[in-house]
C-alpha cells in the first residue's frame, strides 16, 4: 500500500492532461493580469483591519517590522512557488506541485488543506466587506435589520445576507470567464491602490513624532486577557512569547501574515496563463514586493498619525483620519476598502475552484466536476457548488472563528511546497526550469523554518481544529480518492510520455 500512497504523477502527464478538450482551461492571462490578481487579493482585510489590531495588542509602531518579518517569510515561499509554477504550469498550485514531488497522499492532504484555506479566506473577506458596506449604509441613514446584518453581535438566527450575496455574484462572474474577471479586478485594484496611496501621502502630513515613542513597546499595551500568546509554544518549549517588546513583533507577524495571503493564489492560474514559464514568476514576486512596500508605509503612517494605544481595531485607517479632524478621508477609505475587498473575495474563490478542479481531473474527487463549460471554458460545476457553500458559510459564521484557520492552512502549504522544490530538484534534475529558486536547499529550508515559526505562534485551539479537518481529509481519501485515482487506473508501472524536453 505504501507504494500507492506515495505514487507521483509525472510533470509530463500533468501537462498532457491539460490538453484534454473536455478538461482544458482557456489561456488568456498575461504577466500584468497575474500581478494585478496578486495585488488584488493581497491588499484587503489585512491592511484595512489588522494594522490597528496588532499595533494596539502587540507591536505598537513596530508593526511595520512585523509586516517586514511576515513579508520575508512570504518571499522565501514565493521563490519556491515561482519555480514550481513555471515548471509545472498546471492548475492546482501546491496540490499539483506536491503530486509531482511528494506523492498522491501528501498531494491529497495539501489539496484538502487548500480547499479549507481558500473557502474560509473567501468567507472571512466577505464578512469583512459586509461590515464596511453596513458602515457606509449607516452613515447614509440606511440601517440593515439585525437579523440580516453582520454575524458579529447578531442574534443566533441571524444571516449576513450581504456577505452571502457578494459570494454568489462573484461566483457568476467566475463562471463567465477569466478575462472578464481580470478586467473587473484591474478596475477595482486601481481604486484600491489609489486609496492606499492617499492614506500614505495625506497621512504623511499628519504624522506626529511623539506617537512613535516608544517605537517598540516594552510593557503590555492592552488590558489583561487581550494577549495573542501561543499556548502551543508554552506546551512545546516550556515558555510563552511575550505579546509586547521584541517578541511581540514576531507574535504580530504571525497575525499580520493573514494580510499576505493571496500571492500563492496566483499559482493556481498557471494553466490559464499564456506564457507561464516567463509570467508566473513575475506575477508572484512582483505582487508580493508591491504589497509589502505598501503595507510597511501604511503602518508607519497610521501609527504616526495616532498613538498606537488609541488606534481603532475595526477600522484603524479611517478612524485615524477622523481622530485628526479629517472625516472626508475616513469616508473615502471606507469606500475604497469596501470596493477593494470584492477582488480579494473573487480571487480566493478562483483559487479554490482551480484546486478542486485539478483534484477532480486526477480522479481524487468525482470527475463530474472537471468538465469545463463548453462556451466559457471555465470549471463551472465546482465554481457553482463551492460558491453556494461559501455563501452559506459567510452568512452564518462569525469572522473571528475563521481567520486563524486560514493562516495555519496557508503556512502548511508553504512548508510542503518548499520541501517539494528540494525533492524535485533531486528526482527530476532534467526538467526545464525557466525560473530556479536560488540557493537550493538553503532558501527552501529557511522557508520551512519561517513558516513553522509562524505556525507555532498560533493558538493551540487552531491546531486542534486544523488536525480535525486533516483527519477528515485522510478518511475521505481512503474511502474514495485512493481507489478512484487516475494513477491507479494507469498502473504504477505504466510509462508516461515526455513533454517539453523532459524524460519520463
């Protein structure tokens, strides 16, 4: 059984599978489209919400350093993703990469993990978007009924109808086609980046030097009970990190990491890219560099405008301008956040459907879901199914119950991809690689260490929930995936054809 659990799907076969007429996606994306997608999904809840949370609870003005730390961890992973996405330009991201390097069971586990990550990420952002829309409606004198508003603070039978409606509308857009999705994303990203630049430029004139003192808080900046300490570290090592001081920066980094989730979604669109060997690395790395720079600048400006202890947790950017006597900017920022979060939601939903589609095409999920629409050439069946499920999830589930699971799922994917780069370099040195991760195995090992460090900074209950989901995934694999896998049908020893210069 061990040989079947770790059977790998050759890169050449993965590429050939993308040419099957009924299961082939349309290639329409350029490097610019990919970069826009990356910026569109990365800039969202993190920069508009988490800046105030970690500044007030953990790092103070040193929140900028927390963004740098999280950005470095993502950069290490991005280098690994860039090599894989250009070498194996197939839908599925980390799932497909794992199938080619680690084997079928690890690939299934990471695919199951990504389905959770993207689903919860979409729901989290939809709930956040609903909150901004309701805030704007309240300012205009329109009040949503409590039973149809945000789940935060709503009664037990409340349903966030705005969050659910957003997911359903975006589902329809994704069914129609990638090019339409790219055009809408480009418009929205332009608005979102403009808002961020306004925050940076206008806020720079409102900075007060005294607000940076102390830059790294030496004592707990919030009331007892608000700590984000990790019980897991205490359990494993006998000590717990402080949620202030220098260690507070790293605790904050594990939280603001949520703000960077998204660049890996770019890799899921590899199969729909015109020239993935050249454009995938540009899209992944370019979007990460742009967003890290904007994050650092925004956090520096906001903590300079208002003392970190007074920052709002719900809408820190908008409320910082209100506190300095500029309410017009606050309204503009809230509008930009509401518009901008739509692209985050759409691209996370895009990523999940492509992973689901790839798993279905390999037979690990019912093949029914891998047939593309005859006109739009999109995986319409999984898109509709997952869109409806996530709409219900976003309507009924509080935001705070979802975010931590998204972080741990993403970091787990980073670990697997980094290990996969090392393995594939040794097992398939013959593969043509238009982009090569530098300093292998040093960079992948550093990526694994950085991701694990951020993971153990997460609460222990998050690990428990993650473990339950993974256990359920392993059960589904043994009950269905292992026997229905297309590799099982082909036979372990069946020779597979060579594509693109590689040897079988």
